[in-house]
C-alpha cells in the first residue's frame, strides 16, 4: 500500500550542480584523470554537442540531434539560415531542458561558405544569459 502526500506549498528547487567530461580528454594536471567541466561550462558543452550531432548518430535515439549537416550543403543564404535557426531551436527545446533560449541567429557568410551562429540562452535558475558564438561549415 502506498501513500501519496500532496501539498499546496510552492516547491523550492535547490540549485543543482551539473558536471560533464571534457570531450577533448585533456588530463587533469594533478589527478592525471580526464578533466571535468562543471555547471555553466558543462551545459555549454552539452549544447555544442547537441548542435553538432546529426540524426541517427546516437544509438536507439534516431531523433536526437539538430540534423543541420544536410543544410550545410545547400546554397548559403538567409532562407537556409532561417532553417538552421529553426532546427537548432527545436533540438534544444526537445533535448536540453536545462536551457531556455532567448535567441538564435544564423547569419550567412557566403564568402566563407558557412553560417555565423549566435545563441543566447538562460540556464534554468540562473539570471545571467549565456552567449555562444560559432561558425557552421560543411566538412571538407
């Protein structure tokens, strides 16, 4: 027999600590083990990993990722820039619950054959916005 206790009091969410492996696998200078990233840096790495993952790359989760690799072989213009923005927003909303997106912009750079992407988001329970700038280009 189970008992469920309900309360009308607001829940207080304790500030959690997030941690992740350094995907460059750089050794810790003292421990000689793989370095760890904590909190903001761990979430930034998770977002970057999600952005760079294509569909069907993660076993048993074919929909995981942003799936933008195919768009990088299309003409570099604002139409496909908007598609990239939409796919990034959708992937982050679906697979990264620790993040609330403020804006994502993909500016076409036809001379460099890619897109300059700027993401601004808030980490849940953090008042400070986080900005990530990176360049998307197809692999040669």
